């Protein structure tokens, strides 16, 4: 998923203050939690924005991610797939033609606006062929948490597979009760293409009835074998890059390996 820069938020601006730079940095950090690291922007606007930020205060807070975050042009493979839907309509905001808002609508994404009272709204109403339409807009880190979970919940995550063979995947378990059963289960589990390795054993969870005990950061999943008396369990490292991807991998693991 990629965001689209609201080019109208850059119009008539000659400089950017420290509060705006800080807002960019906070938004970027919030987006990274959801695996989003790209905002599409027009080449000319990209150059103008960079020049304004470069001479502004607190540039050190943003320069390390600026060039990886803002990418030109607007057009990408995903945009090209939907370009007819965009080109077949007339889009405007307060009588001004716009690009970022309609692309966000067509691609079920959101715009990124420069922090400003005029744009500090999570939803922006624009016109499509004379009728009102609504675009998701991100101006602060709070807007990220409003929009991104909703957008991603409606999308099937694109999972990546581990490039290791099952026999090359590491299994690390404590030398404790249940190690034989956990070893046998782990040898089955590492055949899953989304499992990288078994990280460790869990403390016993004799009262746990859920197979997937917890989804953690960095693609980690806690699994308990509820059919064992003491609730033996393991921590698994997966290829999940976002909480939604890891959650989906957990669902797949449960479907395939959640029974005796």
C-alpha cells in the first residue's frame, strides 16, 4: 500500500516550520507500524518540498527517510491498473483540479497532507463529476491510526514465503518436559512456507484453550498445543511484516496444524 501526496497542501507555501517537519516524522513512524513506507508525489512537487524541508528547522529529523518515503512520480504499477477509473472522471476540490485525492479514492488508500489547520482533517470532501466524494486524509499520526487499520482490514495481505528449505529451518526448544512432543510438532510446522524458525518454548499454559495464544511484533506468534495436559507451547518467527500479515499467517497455521 502507498499513500498519495496532496499537492494542494503545498500550493502557495514558501517555507515549512519545525512543527510541520515533526509531524512528517511522526506520521512516518506511525505508518511503519503498518508496513507502509512510500508516499507517491509529483516530481516537481517532490523537488520543491525537499528544498523547503532542507532549509527548514529540524531537517535532521526527516532527511534519513525523506528519499525513501517520497517517491516520484504518482504513476506506479498499481496506479496504471486503475488509471482508466481515474481518467474517466473530473475531480476537483473547491474548484481546483486535484490528483492526490482522487488517486487515494480509486486505490482505496489515503492522501498525505502538509500539517496545516486547513488540512488537519481525517476526511476531505471533493467533487467527482459534480457529485461529492470523500477521500481519506492523513496529516497527523492520529489520522494514521484512524485510517490504516480500516483500509488494511478490507485487503487480503500479500504474504511472502521463507526462502529456506524446511530441513534448514532452526528449531530451538528448552530441554524441558514436553520437548519430544514439541519437537515432533515443530518438525511439522516448519514445512509451512511462512514459518522461518521456531524461536523457543513457552512456559506451560495448562488452562489455555486457544491454539494461537498471541500475535506479537516482528512476525512472532505464540502457539499452545491445547490437546496437551500441561499446555506445551512454542514461539514461532514468521515472514509477517505487519500485524495484519502475521495475523493472517496465524490463521493459516491454525487451519493446517491446529489439530492432533
